[in-house]
């Protein structure tokens, strides 16, 4: 028949149509149907025999407690505590739930590594490899998601055993809380502060003994206070010394003025003058004159007037006469005198001033000795005050250190107690429970199996079409040989397709 002969030129690329796809499925009907039934039966059997149970746990992240900061100073009270939880905090907690150490602890506690499959037996895995594969499998089955606009984190785990799913989540929650406590507040703080408290107590007692020994050795209670009192007394003594010096200078000046006045004033003054002869003196002079004249007469009888002895007697006679004449011209005066009152006052004041000067000089000597003693004591007390202040500073530092470590020890003890009772910044808001029903309904599972069977069987048919090298249409011949097909004969009965020639 002429309508069955057609000329096919060189192949022109075209888009496959629905008829082409249908032709593929018709050519592989047996493969498509067999794979569809096999996948469907296997999926239904797995769904019925091994249902998937999912247990759920919720973790709340809050700011219920701030752990004390480990600092060398007392912790000031926080001015403001931020209540909201940031996305970084939620992400950090989510990663902590999926931490390697947490998952390993769950695997060891629940014995997940002992649940070996036939594949692990064929691989001859050792214990560490089984644990690593169990940890990886647990991480894949553990779904950790934050709840939007909340402080909650949802943790889900699916397994064919509902009790195992709940137990795994419960163990994960406990391991997560322990891990969170270890990270947020390092362990061993209380024992560390116990040791520091004992050492600081020993240092405090040593500082106290040193200070008491120093005070007992120098017999002082407060060197700084005694130094200040000594300096005050030194200032007073210096003032007294300066006053004594001024008084001594003033008295010396007064004594000099009195001495000058005493030199100008007479010691006595004449009160009464009485003129009278002196008969005893005149009688003695006349008797002396008579005696000299007798002797001259006697000498003249023996010697010449020019003789030396005669001349001497003549001179003595002249002197006697002159003295008698003088006494006759100058009568004897009887004067009554008394001490001058101005001189007496000046003299008494001078004596009094001298005594005052001597007393002031003695006081000045004593004051100078006191000033020297106070200066020496002030210097010693200054040195002792420096040593005492150093010991007191060490005592205060040791006391502050002891109180600080005691306070930190109490904070660590409270933190440990709060951690043991579960008062953490994170808490399990919803404990995992044993699920009573599978994670997905049966109809939904069957629908999913049906869709998987359709997709996989279709893929098997397309794969068989792709690997089949036989010619099925004139277009394939023309595309493969690169020459036009002159005619195509319809098959009256099923014929084998032409094979590609070399």
C-alpha cells in the first residue's frame, strides 16, 4: 500500500511528545508492572511491619539565673537583666544538643551501638566504628528545630521502637543538661575555692601574728597616731623654745640697760655735812713738830746746818708745819650718807633680771633637750608607722582576699546546689513520652508508598529504554546512520527490530 511507504530525510531534532512517552511505557509494560507491584508490596509490607514512631521533647531557653563571674573583686549587682533570648542563643543550644559528646553518651547509655545490622556484620566493624556509625545514625534521626517567635526548641527522634524513641530523647535531654552545666560553669569551682579559702586563711593569720609581734616589740598600738601626737608636742616645745629665746634676749637687753644706768648713778648720796676740828690730829702733828725741832737742835750742836741729816730734819719740820696749817684751814667735816634709791632700784632690778636670765637659760636647755628628744622619737615613729602601715596593708589585703574567696566559695556552692536541682538557664519544658501511634497515618503512608512505586517503576522503564540499543522508528535509523530512510515496511506480525550495524 502506497500510504505505508514514506521517505524519511535526515533527522531533525524535536521535543518528545506524550505519545513518545506512552510508547516507551507500552514497550516495557512487563518491566513497569513488575517493578510497580514489587515496590508497592515491599513498601506496604515495610509500612505495616516496621511503622515509624516519633517521640518529641521541648527545651525552653530562658534567663532564669546568671552564674557569678569569677573576678578578683566582689560582684556588683546587675543593673538590668535581659529577658529575651536571641537567635544566637537558640542556635547555640541547638548545636549543643547535637554535640558529639552528648550523642556519644546517649549511644553508650542506650546501647545503640549494639543494635547491629546485617550490613555492619558484613563490614566486620570494630567497637569504635560501630559507635561512630551509631552516633551518625542518631544525628540523622534527631531533628532539632526552633519554634518560631518563642524560646522553645523542639527535639524529635524517630524509630521503629516507640519505647526506644522515648528513651533516646530522655537520655539526650539529661546528657544535654549536664553538658550545658559543664560549659556554662566549669566544674571544680567549689573545691578550688575551698583550697583558696584555706590558703587565704593561713595568710590572714600570718599577717595578724606579724602585726601583733611588731606592736608588742615596739610597745605601740598606733605608730601613726603616736607620731602625730609627738609632732604636736614637738611643735609646742619648739614654740616654747622660741619664746624662751625671745625672753632671754629681752632680759639681756634690759640687763644691759640697767648696767648702763648703774654706771651713771652714784651708789650713795650725802644727807648731812657737819664741820669740826680734829684735835687728835693737830695734837699729833704739833707733838711731831716739837719732836722734830728738838732733834734739829740736837743735830745742830753736833753738825753744821748744811749737813744732810740736818737738811732732812728741816724738810720734815716744814712738812709738819704745812700740815698743821692745812688742818687749821680745812676743818673736819662730818658727812651723813645713805644709799641712792634709784641706784638701789636699778641694782635690785639688775639682780632680778640676772636671776631671770639664768632661769630662762636653764628652761631653754631643758626645752632644747625636749625638742631633740621629740625629733628623735618622731623619726623613729615615722619609720615604725611605715612598717606598721605595711603590715596593716598586708592584713587588710589578706582579709579582703579571705572574704572574697569565702564569698566565691559560697556562690560556687549555691551554683552547684542549683545545678543539682535543675535550676538552669535551660530546662526541659516537655518530657518525651512513648508514642502510641506511628508518626504518619496509614493512609498517608500507603499514598506515599504508591507514589514511590509509580516514580520508581517509571524510572525503571525509562532506564530500560535508555540502555536498549535496538532501532524502533525510522527517525532513530536516520539519526544513527546519518542518511535518509527511503522506505519503511510495516510488519504484518511482530518482527524483531533492526539492529544497528557496525
